[in-house]
C-alpha cells in the first residue's frame, strides 16, 4: 500500500528543460521523498530491472522519447510480475486519441497533458496523488 509523504517516483523524460522542471516540482512536493530521473524508456526498463535499485512507488513517463518510447516501456512494465502493480502515468504534449486509447488498454492510471507553464507543472504531483487515492478507495 502506498503511503503519502514517503513516495518514490521515477520519471522518464528526454527533454532536459522539462526534466529539470518536473524533477524540481516533485522534489518540492512533501508527499514524494525520492525522485529518480531517466532519459528514455530503455533507461527506465534498465533501472527497474537493476535489482540494486529501489522499486519506485509511481512511474511517470513521457511518450515521445528516443530508443524506446514511453508506451513501449509501459507495455513491458505492465506485463511484468513485480512491476505491473506500480501505478503508471503518462504525460505528453500529444493529445492524440490513439495514444490515450493505447494507454487505457495497458492499464495506465492517468494520461496527463504536459503543461506549458511552470506553475501548471505543480499540478502534476497533485493530480497523480488524487488518482492514486481514488484508485485505492475503489
């Protein structure tokens, strides 16, 4: 069971500016004690497979990334015992309904639109927490 104030999130983001902003946003939120960052889906999968790394409580990934994109990485994560119960979220500038549908079919907990202002980025951790809390009650 997830405990607020003690969450570890791993974020897959290839854009350096967005990575800085989203990492800082989660680091400032008191519900997240640890924020790990990787640059693409391949690094995300490698992080999760490395047994010396702590398994995160939450995964947030961009979709459009080099090497392995976010959806491909999530397909593997959500079909792997030991990882498939981690709440996974996608955030992207794309509002492509095909991406949203693929994420829904995979069991992604939330499809968030990447904001254009720094202030709006601060809503992402709050939205993720609301979704997690709702799913725990259902």
